[in-house]
C-alpha cells in the first residue's frame, strides 16, 4: 500500500502540470491565479493521501498489537491431544482420530488429515535458516502477512504475534476463494517452522475454534 500511495503522491504534481498546460493563457494574472489554485489543490490532495496512509497504518498496528482474552489455548473438550517431535524440536496439539502422515521431504514434516473431510489438513513443515534467530527477521508481522496473502491470491483477515515460551510466533488468518486458513511461522534452532491449518470456506465456522487452538498450542522449542 505504501508504494501505491507513494506513486499517487508523485503523480499529483504531474497531473497539476498537465492541467496548467491545457489551461488557456488569457492574462498573466489569470495564469498565476490558476497555477496558485492548482498548486493548493495538489498540496491538499497530498496531505489527504498522507493522512489516509497514516490512518491505515494505525489500523494495522492496532490489529497486530491487540490482545484478546479469547486467545487462550483450550483442548476443546478432549478434541485435541499432544504431539511432540523431539528430533525437529517442536510441540503442538493435534486433532484426535485424524489420519497421520509422517515426513514427505521438502513438503511437510508431519500432516494430519480428517478421516471424513480430506480437504481439512493440519500440516507442519520446516526448512533450515542460516543466520536468523527469530521470525522477526522476515519483517514486520503485518508486512509478512500481506506478502503471504498476495502470493496466495488471498485476503489477509488478521496478523498477530505472540510469545511461545521465549520464541516469537507470527499468526495469520487467510481467506482464499475456496479455502480458509490459520498459519503460524516461527524460527528456532536454525529452522523456520510453518504450521498450516486449512479447510473450505463452507466448513470454516465448524473448524475455526479447533484450528485456532492448534495454532495457539504450537511451541517451537527443543524437548
């Protein structure tokens, strides 16, 4: 958004110049008055654009920083059970009675799939990182969320960050044309972890709480 706003700001003076060139020159005073009015209008537009950008940034910041009492982990009445990968160095809670698929190198470390609704998936993957020790190395949480949403042609519903036993975790809610997803990113022990929970838009209301709690349970720490 910032780049688009910058382009709009840069184009305002050019637009004023084009208007000036197309205005008939009757007298010196009229030309000067027209230039003054156009210059004032351009400045007004630039100020309005700057105010809009600042307001949008404030809203994003408010959403990212907000902490809700609802963001507390629950086992969903026993619908979730613990899963620990000692070798990879993370833990989370997984859905009870879902099919489990162990590592598919380069695709995922572990995948859990609903028995009845195969499109519903919880998946953990990791990739090595050389110098980063925190997910913050990827950038601000809102900026990272925007990049992910754009790459998936999806809408970014929310972008949050939390501390998971000393590790920073970024959490995003994305909505595509056919799917809805909670996604978590974290860096620890030289790995970038990615936890994805996906279902269809139609079934999202039935899975939203389950997936939210899976994401909240994720801790990227050695055990």
